[in-house]
């Protein structure tokens, strides 16, 4: 029997991917809203949701789960598109390198930081393990590297303990991960290339924990008015946390908990917000969300280069402060264009890379 799909959460994944896109876009008019400025924290929403979904898919059959098949399926889900985008970045930065060396276009050689060593780390999904000193190549893919090895940790932990102890071990790993980040990094828990793997462990096992709790509890969704009110309150809580608290460590922990509570409630809710999330557009957005997440940074960088060239053609130095370059009345148009182009490209990569390679590479059986 096919497992239940959490359609509300699928749609949220798409919205979160677009908010990360807007976080990475440099274009704004007057000022970038605090909510968008802090939206990098939605990566933690992905981690928590991933833990929830993986626990849903594998917890009940972990005793008979085959390691090779399990990791093969996880690899088939995330790696083909990651590799395709990494190669696309190789082409893009190689062209920029030629333009810099041959025509003196650009301020720096893009291959200085994006070198062979960093390419190797990205290729083997080791770009979130403190093996480099900055984000390189397709920068958002650090979270893919962090998540892949978190899949491995989930298998090891689940196989090593009794199923009834998974919640306790998940809580232990959550506390260990966030305590480590809290102690080692004095300003923010939102680590990437350095301690991104630790950050992913905390979020992922939050998701595992909330799935286990959900299995043991049952909420009353009979009153649509009451459900709708709670949905609105949760969304307002998410927006408020990100706007007010997300730049501070305790505020980030609070935001993670609100994410977790939202996933718990929306996984089965049927209020007005859920009705909107179940529309075809929102569901398709969720379907291509992984492509949106991995493709958007390249698209943004291409548009940035075009924009900078436009300024140079007008006789304006591209060495002026970036805020002066990207603070433009055209920002709403540019950001809308970035979203539309990214969604279009993502629909293509989903159809021709994600789907076929996942079908081709996935294991036929995941249990012994």
C-alpha cells in the first residue's frame, strides 16, 4: 500500500524554496523586508520536514531495511540534480574565467575560490563539514551535503537501537547538535560550510521526533473554523518569529520549534489555508521545489552579471557599493522575473533530470 502523502507540507516546501530564492536575490527597492532578509532560516524548515518525511517512509520497516537500497534511494533522490547543477556551475564559472583573463571583464577570477579542491568537496557532498573556509560553486547545495550524511546517521541510529527508543535518541541528538552550535558559534546557529552537518542533524531529528509524537497522538480536526483559526495563528507565528527573532540564537531555536509545531499541525489539517495549499498550482510548486532550490542561485548570478554589465554600459563603475547597484525601482520586476525563470527551468529539470534519474537509479526493493 502506498504511504500517505502530506500534501499541505509539499506545498509549504515550494513556498519555502521561493523564500530562500528571495533571500539570495540582491535586488531590492528602498530596503529589503526583515522577513525576506531572515528567510535563510527556511533551510531549517527543509531539514525538519525531511526528518518528518523520512521517518514516515522508513521508521516502520527499519528492522528489515537494506542499507544499500536505502542509501541508493536517497542518492537517486538528491544527487543527479546536484551533479547537473555542479557541472552547470563549472561551465558558467569557466566562461567567466575566460572573460576575465581574455577580455578583462569582471573584478576577480571566479576560479580562485571555486578551485579544484572545493569542486571535489562539492562533488562528494562534503561541502558542509568544515573542510573549506567558505561557500563555493552552487552555494545552496551545502544543505544537500549536510542532509545526505544525515540520512546515513538516521539509518545507523535506527538500526542500532530498538524502535521504541528512537524518540529518546532523537531528542538526545537534537540537544547535542544545538548545544554544540550554541557553544561553538557565539552569534548564530545558522551555520553552512563549517557546521552545516551539525545544523542538519538538529533539524532532521526534530522532524523525526515530531513524526513519532504524531503517531502517538490524534488531533481533533472536526471544526473547520477552529482548524482555520489555528492555521492562521501558526502562520502568523512563523512570520513573527522570522521577522523578530531569527537573527538571534534563542530566537532561532524558538523559530525551529514553531516550524516543528506547524509541520505537526498542518500534516493533517483541513482548514482554509490547507484548502489553498492543496490547489494544483501549490502542489506543483511543491513538486518542483527541490529544483527551485538548486537552480535558483545560478539564475540569480546570471541576472546579476547582466545587471552589472548594464551599469558598465551606462558608464557607471561596478565598483560602487553593491547596495547602490541593486537598490533599484526595477527590483520588483527583476525578482518576479527571477521567480518565473527559476520555476520554468525547474519544471524542465524536474521532468528531464529529477524524475527519469530517480526512476532509473532507485532500488527496486528497500527491504530484505
